[in-house]
């Protein structure tokens, strides 16, 4: 029986508070994985995090929707200030328009530059995509091809095993059913994308925790989510966005920082026979 648990901070490089949270949480041994964006505001500080946490796995979120391009000459993807300019509908139409062959070439160039920029400071252990880019199959297949070429073994495919917390407030209940609809859509996408993972000999996580109750994750909800998974062999990834504020400010991001430092949670996972790992470690 092999049950593997990955706690991944998906905001590496987004802010100084995020980077500090990841450094401090890594020392506890529960947080072993992170994801950055090559165009993140504090990407240049990621190298310092890598030096302080040499065993921290570094993944990359490829992105065509937020922030600036890494390239400087992609007319179909960016505006005059190099900001990504396309909405989801525009990306979808251009991706499948036979008259827009140059568009997919620009997408590939941008993805390659994001990968190579990140590889210049760290080995990439996994790839993921911004949500609206992820649900466009042509983009996902391209990412699979690039992952195979750059020898990146894992690509995240999100889906959370369904469970329900009974004592929800009204606003949380409404949010839950919105997230549930999104989660069921992600399941269909995950099933469809298996063909691309198989074609390029890639692996993925089996489950993700943090979709149904995003921004509300705590140790009790995490335990409930894990109890919903009945298969004896699986990889489950929990995605968080921790921040460590110097001025003592508290919000959901700070709560996730505390979650990543929770030694009792770490012991609980071991009691449940989970191996705490990341995508870099052998057979993760």
C-alpha cells in the first residue's frame, strides 16, 4: 500500500510574504513542494528560497492570462506593454482557428521561455497551468509535449474527491456548490486528458485537496478530505497559498501558513499511513 501526500505552496515568488512563509514552513517538514510563475513579481527572489531550502521541489505554473510575457515580440498574445491581452474566449477561438497558426507558435515560444527561465535557477519537478489555460485541450497537449522534451515527469490535473462538511454557514454553502460544479467539470477534463499523459509518458496526481473548500482549508477539513479517499494507492496534493506577515496581519493566507507549520497535522498524516513527499522524491 502506498499513499503519498504532497503539500504544495502555489505562490512561490508572488510576494515577499509568500517566500518567507515557504522558507519557514519548509523547516517543519510538512511543506516539501512549491509552484512559481516565471513572470511572478518576486521571481528573482526564488533563487534565494532555493538556496535556503535546497530540497524544496519547484514546480512551474505556465500562464498566458496574468501579468507580462517573458518574450518581447508576441503580437497575438500581448499588448504594447507586453501584458497578456486575451480573454479565455479569445484564447479558445484562436487556439482552434486554422487561420491562426502563428498564434500556437507564439504560445509555444512563450511556454518554452517560461520553462527555460525557471530552469536557470532550479530543476522543475512538475508543471501546471493557469485554470483558464488548463481547460483548453490544445494548450494542455502542448504542455505535455514540452514536459516530455524537457524531461519533466509530472503535470498536475486537479480534481477533489467529493465530501461535505455539514456545519457550513449560508455563504460557505453557496460557495461549496459553485466549487462542486467546477470540480465535476475538472473530473471530466482529467478523464479526457489521460490520453495526452499516456501519449507523452507522463504522470499526474490522483487527487487534489483545496477545490471544494478553497480559502477555508484547515486541519479538520483536510482530515475529512483525506477520509473520503478510499483507494489504497494514490497521490494526493493539497494546494495552499501561505503568507507570513511581519506586522502580525492575519487572513486566510496566514492561516494556510500556520497549516503548513502544524506538527500535529504532520503526525496525523503519518498515523494515516501517508508518506509526506513531493514530485522530486523517488517514485512520488
